[in-house]
C-alpha cells in the first residue's frame, strides 16, 4: 500500500498528527497494534493541563534522594533489577534537572501549552466529543504547610503568564468538592484554566473517528520493521507491507526501540504508572481531579469510577507489574474521599516516554530524510498531542510552524555528542 504519509502509533499524538496531515491534503494511513487510544493515552488522569508549563524535575536535594533510594516515598518507586538498564537515563535526567535547564524547558513549553486548549477544542468540535470534557480545572491539595509557599509562588508566576491559578480557602474548597475531608488539609490550589476528560481513551477514539471520516485509513497491525528503499520508507507489519515518502513515528514509549533499530540512539526513558478505578460510596462525588501533593497520587472522576493514579515507577518497560504505590496510597486516599470497592479486576499499567530535559522530540530525524519524530511528551502527551501534532504536520508539509520548533528538535541530542 502506497501513501503520501504513514503515521505509526494511534495514541493522542499520532491521531492528531494524522488528522492535521489530512487537513493539508496529504493521504495518510495510521497504524497501530491496538485500536486508537488504548495504550498510554488511555491511562492518564484525564487533565488537559494548560497550566503544566513547569517541568517535573528529578529531586536534587539529598533528603529526597535518600527517601527515594530507600523506597520511603509513595510518589516514586523503582525496581532494583532494572537499575542497570535505567541508570543511564536517570543520570541524564538528574543532570538536566537544574535551574538553567528548567528555565529553558519552561520557555519552550510556553507556546505549545498556550495552544493546547484551542487545538483540542477544534478537534472536539469536529469529532462531536465535547461532552467528554469539563472546563472546571483541577485542584492540588496540601496536607502540610511546607509546600504552600512554593505553590503560591507558582500560582503567581502562572498568573503573570495569563493562566488562572490561585490558592483557595477551605470554605471555597468545600463549595467546589463537598465530599473531600477538609480536616486533613492545610491548603488547596485551584488551577482554573485546565480542562478534564471523563474518558481519555474515548476522546482519542473520537478523534480517530474524525480521521477516518476525513478520508484517512487505519490499519491495526504490529509494526515489525522500517527501512529506506528506493527513495521511500518501507514499513513491515503483521498485515500489509506499507510504503510512503514520509513517515511520522508517534509510538510513545515504543518509539525508542524502533529508532534504536533504525540506527538513531536517543536518550529516552520511561516513567511507568498505574491506575485503578473505584466506586464512590453513597452519594459522594468528585467534580474534578485532585492531587494529594504530599502523598503523590491523583483521584480523577471518570466514566468508569474514581480513577486513582500512582506516581512514577522507574523500571524496564517490560518488567512485571508491581502496583505497590497504589496499595500504599489507597488508605490515604480514603482518608480524603470515601472510595468504595475497586471496579477493576487488577490495576492498569502504562509507560510515559520521557527525555532528560522533559521536552518532546518534534521534527525530522537527523540523517533520515522523510522520517519525522513526534514523541516523548512525558506527563503531557494527552495535553499536547493535538498542538504538537499540528506542529509536526506543518513541518512535514513545509508550512510555517505556529511556533519555533527548534527547542523540540531531536538534533539537540545528536549535537550534544
């Protein structure tokens, strides 16, 4: 099957890229081993994080490092057996988590996060899926006073950038979320601009439906290899053999394996994460996601129930499940909200693709004409996929990008060698 372009991976980033290519007159086939929206894009907290411009940094203070090393924290865990495999990435992540790098990442994040709501809204309007999204923001909760000063500083910085965020009183919190146990809390920060989704996988599927309605082709097949032949890219699958002049790799955490095999080594790691859905007891409800900052989990209202999400786990992507973080935070989550029984047979596990500087790669693969990279959004693939998908399509078609793509170029890593 010959196409103008192939998009490999049908998560939020891939589906959005495919749609934006179609809108620019490019014939597109989208390929994934599963149906759209059933991997990493499915498992998040459902927040379209307009405020999420500050990077998640590796802790650099000695106390936090010791607590993580001794497995005393619930927001981060690791597998001893995976340390030889993940240590090179962790070292680069640690080295990039300094003030200068954080400032560069923050500056690079501003234009793509500024476009995230608009980009989602355009797709939702066409796909007819606006009912899946609420526009009530989300809330950070503080059990201790220690983190409140930093949160106030962050809120002030966000307001200076035109993003609505402010500390709220316990009375205001009670008005917004009457079923939270306020006696356990010392403060709360309400991010008002972000939107939240009751079914992230369904939202991706609605965008995939729009892609097919616009004339795109979706093929469900395992991708087994990619090679340059006769001026085109040939993609081998367990289904048909595919070829195109241009290919966009949007395989999220599986992208590194493909690029390694193609000969491009990029310093991407993964942060594994878990979630599990619980029924709410009685008439209790949550109107928006809440983060228990001092413990390290999110409770998010979903169509299936209250989704309890874990912090980060550092392990090989294919390592066995160890949902210990969920087990440890569940009693503390029940202190704040009346979670009932699980409605899932077992916790879900996924992997977030992460680069050391906490920026995605968006742009041409160095030395591989016609191959484009769009992955590594860390915690923000669900948020940024439509915005950076548009950016990718603009570059692939020679259109002027809506922002400077240089900070996201994969060449930032090849130049550093």
